[in-house]
């Protein structure tokens, strides 16, 4: 038995069966540099999924590595939030300033799931209700409360929840009742539905709406610009809070704004973040209005949240993003790739849609005969790109979407290379289906 086969067998023996692995023949990544990774068998890939949007500025970045090494050299790997943490304070100051939220305060966690749990706690406590609003096709994490505001059956094991959740339209324009609508007409229909939900499905007080500006696991589907501003007008009438889940859309990835919600022209009451901030080191958190953050009466802490190592990495990563204007690079490279894919798409009858913003884009697949969502075609394209040296991800409500989020440091040459591999892979899958 090969070493690879042995490792896969050991994985299956001790890991849960629902812990999914990409590809028919899963790979073990052992090295990385810039936008590329190398597997245990020596094959190098251009990485367009970077640990599910987490290695945001690529691999083996000297500035991040050196910041972590400096902290390790002090001997203080961990102290907990029971002590003053200089790096944590410095990072919180930067995030509070960048958020645009008035009098903002920051609480650090270990992950996006935990960040969303914290934001929901703040909102339900402040409003003294368990009722919340969320978006259809959403994903906010795998914990008990986060699953309660997740609207994707593939990611929900049961209906039990500490929250009483009502789901809204906004990223589902494929449904028959919305087809052919302009952005303005769709927003008007969604706002009318929100008012109807509040009048019919809720018991009066509602804590918050939690929403992703671009739905991650949902396959990078997105509401039209301005929808959340229109929603917030209604929410403000009743004092309902708005939480923007920026776990995947933050730090300039969408190109047009530093946080995804910026494209809607609205400032939320709270934002959650994680993933790319630590460039691979575990960190997440909530930035919220100071009165909202300070509202809890019980003592709280985070044993590992915002620890010295993760905040050293996060400070270095955030500084790198700002110093190198990676938001502008995301906008430029994304325009190249998305534009190229949209230009090529009419040649492939199984491509339902190319969508995205900045370095966050996706291709959705459907059976060319029936129009039904086709996860099989998405899988075939994933395998074809892997064979050609490109790693991508998968998502969508029906698992029929290939989604990609390259490092924000992606070069012109790497963008062109990735685009060429994607188009060549579509050509191959198209030829195989004839």
C-alpha cells in the first residue's frame, strides 16, 4: 500500500464520515509559497481556494512569518484575556477604525462560527427576544446556534435551535416568481416580503437580521446592491439590529469595498469576521457598536480568542493588505478572470451562470437538456482543473457550483494562468459530454 493510500485509510478509520475531502483521490498538501501549494507526491498547484478563503495573502509570507517568530521568541505563546494583550488591543483599534461603526468595540474568537454565536448573543440579549431573521441559502457555521440561522439543508442535521428564525428572500432570483425582474423590482418585492414576514410570522419583537453580503457556502450568490439598505430602513422602524457576516467577504476581497456590506451603502450594527484575517492562523471576532458590545451583564472571556500568536499574524496580515492596497488588486484581477469566464460561458451549454465580485467568483452548472442543477458537472470541472494544476472549491444550494477565491496577492500572470486552466477544463468537460 502506498503512503498516500495508507494515510487515506487511517483518516477514514479515525475521522467522522461526514468530514468531506475534496477530489476522488484526496491530496495531502505539504508545502506552499505565494499562490501555489505542493502535495506529498511533489505536484504543484495554483491555489484558487486557499484553505477556504483563509490563506488570504498566500503562503509563506515573510512579514507574517517573521511577526509570528518574533512573538514565539518572547516565550509567550498564550496568556488568555485575563491579562493585557498589546497585540490584541492594536488589532482591535485597526478593525474598529476600518469598520466604520460608531464607537466600535471588538471581541476576538477562534472562528467565524464562534463570532456569529457571539453576535447573536449580543443581539438577542439587547432586544430580549429569541426571534431573528436570516437569509435563504445562508450558512453561518456548524454550531447549535449558527445552524439555526443557516438555510441550506445540506448543512443542517436537525431543526432544533435556541433561536426562532424566519428566513428572507434576497439571493434567490432564480426562483420563478422573481425571474425577469430588474434589481429595483426585486428589491421592492423582497422588502414587501420582509414587511409581510414581520406582520405574520413573528411575535412582535425581533432581535436582528444576520446576513452574508455574498453567500459563501451558498455558491457566492449575492443580493443586488442596495437590498440591505432597503431592509435596514424597515428594520430601523422597529429597532431590529443588523449583523453583517463578513467571514468570507471581509478585508477587501470583493474589490469594490473593504467589507462586503459596503456595496449596499449601509453601516451595520455589528460585523463578524474570521478566515483570512490571520492568513491561516485561527482568529475570528465581532466588531459592534460600543453600547451593544458592553450590554452583556455576565462576565466573559475567550481562552484562546485573540491570543498573542494569532494576533501577531493578524496584525501583520492586515498591515500587508493595507500597505499593498490588495483591495485594488482584488478588483483588477477579479475583473480579468470574471470577464474572461463570462466571455467564454456562451460556448458551454452547461454553464448556467458566472458570477462574483473581486477575487470571489463562481461558475454554476446545470444539465443542458433539463436545466436541473448538476453537481456532477461541478465535480467533473473540479477534477479537470486539479489535473491541470489548479485547486478550486465547491458549493451552492445544490452542490452544483465551483467557487473560487484566490489569494489577494494574485499576480497578472497567475490570473491569466488560472483563467486559461478554467476555460480548458470547461472545454474538456464539454467535449466529454458530447
